[in-house]
C-alpha cells in the first residue's frame, strides 16, 4: 500500500515530476520506421508532450513541438524538405534542432530584422534502430539507444502497437509479477475456454534479484525444479519500462492516463542461409472487440491489458493489500523512486548507456529451453498468441518464408 502522495510520485510523467524526469533519461520507442514510409509526419504524444515526428527528404528524422511557434498551426500538416519540416500555414521552415531556417514573407518584408534567429521551437533527437524510431526527451548529452543482442539476431521481426487507456506503471508492475502467469494467463484462459476445473501448475517458490539492466525473477512450479530455466535463467523485468522474454514489451507513457504498448518480436527463421527483412512490418493490436464492446481476452497481451485496465486509469494504491507474491512489485517501486532521487540530485540513473564500445549486442538472460520456452512447431512459424489482430498478410508471409526455408 502506498500513500496518495507516493502513488502520484510513481505514476506521473509530466516534465518536472520525479518519474517524468527519470523517464526522460532514457530513449523511448515511439513509432515504427515503416510508419513514416506511409506518411512522412506523425503525431506523437509522449509523457504529456504533443510532438510531430517527421522524416526529411534526405532520410533524416526529427521530433518537434507539434504546434508551429508562429501561430500554432499543426506541424503534422507540415511538408518535409531536405533540411527539415516546413509549416503548411505560412511556410516557416524548422530543422531537427528546432532552429527556424526560413520565414518567407519576413525575409522579403524586413530581412534586416533576422526574425528567424529569434525563433527556436522544442526539438528532440530521434534515432532509428531495430525498425523502431526512438525519442529522447532528456537533457544533453543524450545517452545511446541500447543495442540489445536480439536486435541483431537472424529472424523475422514484427512490431505491434496498442494504445492502452491507463497509466504505464500498471504495465511495468506486471513485468515483475510472476504469479500472474499462473492465474491471468493459464487458469483464466482455461476458464474462458469453458474448462473451469482446469488448474495450471502452482508456483511453489519465487525469487527476485537486481542486475545491471533491471531485475531477474525466478520461479519453481509444481512441474519444474531448480534445474529448469524458469529458475536458472529466469525472466527479465527490463529497466525502466520493459518486459523482456525473448521479445520486448515496452510500456511507453503517452501521458499519465494512456500508454503506448510497443511489442517487438523476432521469430527465428529455419535454416542457416542469410535472412534479412528490407522493412520490419508493424501493425496495431486492438484491445476492444467492436462486435461486443468488450475487451479482447483471447491472447496473452490482451489478457494483460485487461488486468491493467481493470485496476483503473491510475490504480489507487492506497487501497491495495500487497502479499508475498508482490515482493517484485515492492522492489520495483522502491528502486524507481531511488533512481528518481538520483536524477533529482543531478546524477545519471541506472542502465543509462554512454560508452559506444560497450554498447554492442548487449546480452540479456533468455529462457531458451525447458518449461519456460515458447515452443515453435518444426517447419512452421509460431502462431501469434500474444496479440489479437495480426494482419493475414504477415501470417502468410511468415508461412511462405518458413515453407521456403524448411525445404531448402
Ligand atoms: S503558423 Fe506556422 S508558419 Fe504560420
Ligand atoms: Fe502477462
């Protein structure tokens, strides 16, 4: 249980709030590279800031205040040029640093005023990595986007975005909550299938430990021992807002009351021949079934979203009752607030990467075998069990690749 004040501190992400300042020390995935192939500007709301993401005609990316500093037109309607984004209303041109490069009429009417030199709009750096566009809203110098080893592994990659109308921290608490696998996923799935008597193997023992990139949690279930990967390797609650289980699930705060869920998958393609995707596809995973108006509950992430939403827009942690199953949640909250205090004192918080020599294929513990592994049937791509709504063309493309590669 937390006080109302502690709950505020843990959940708010606006500029100047403790957690907002902590989260601004890390790159956040905000869009897919492929999204800007479809349209070169995209509205992005990140930690309560309304921004426009764009790609200029030379292929560079920028992230600016969504509203033009002239008279507040929406720069999502802007026109990308070689050097930046031009406002559609009166033609002011901005580059990726927020500098105003051109004010067409001002430069005719009063060039000596050099009015453009007095104008600077909010601008943030953007980087492309692993098919995602990453944004950094913190102070310079920006750290590095972590180069996780999975990003460079051979396989078919896809990205799924879902917008969840609740606070991001409910999602991150779920990243360090092992008992929910037994109930929210296994037992509830059985009940939803009409098998109310079915019972998943119970958890007998859980353990949590912190490491360089977050936390590992280990489990022993009725059907496993301490020799199983569930215990020896464990799973990773990846600092500060991700779950890593051989795929990534980032819980990116749109604002205090909405979360952009970004899931990134890599399915190993059969065979050893080189495999590269010219473009990592993305899709939107819906959360509500339009036919019934109810939340989807058939897929793993949709079950998670249902639990987070059920806790309320911002869970009232003054009314909870934490038990032994919540030791990880307690650890996560404490460490988040401690690292927010580090930032408030002017320090660099946990898991900020600055050394390029070190930032190469950073390894994370990964369950590969045993009970914890998600088994792929031989010769077939793994079905999308995590999100409702995979476009058929992605499933078909995977089937085609797997068929070709398995017979080669
Ligand atoms: S509002 Fe953007 S140039 Fe006038
Ligand atoms: Fe889950």
